[in-house]
């Protein structure tokens, strides 16, 4: 996020299960700065992103870009990319 003081980007690391805290973190950041835009970095376990995380990433208009770090590029990355990039249902 950007603190608005000097234009320098701010970084926040949260050590927790993403499906437990992601929606609250997005809400907290947007409450702090209504015009904020974010970059999300995800590094899921081999089985891929939790369905709640995918839902939050898709619904957060403030997230402009997602960096997906994968140890399973032919499995969970392919599945998750399809879920993240498909048209709304």
C-alpha cells in the first residue's frame, strides 16, 4: 500500500493462513486509503490456493497484479490460473 505521505510504497507481511486473514487485510488496507492499489504475492503449498483466497483475489478490485510463486507449475498453478483468470460466473 502507499501511505500517501511521500509516494513511497509500503510493504506489509502477514504470517498466517491466507484464507483466515485475507479478506480482513484487504478491508483494513482499503479503509486506510480508499484509492489504494495493491500487488499480491502468493506462494501456496503444492496443492494450490484455498478457494477462499481465490475468491478474495478475484473480488478485490484494489489488487492490480498477482505474483504467483509455484512449486507445482503443471498442476496447481495451471488450475489456479484458470480460476483466477476465467470470466465471472
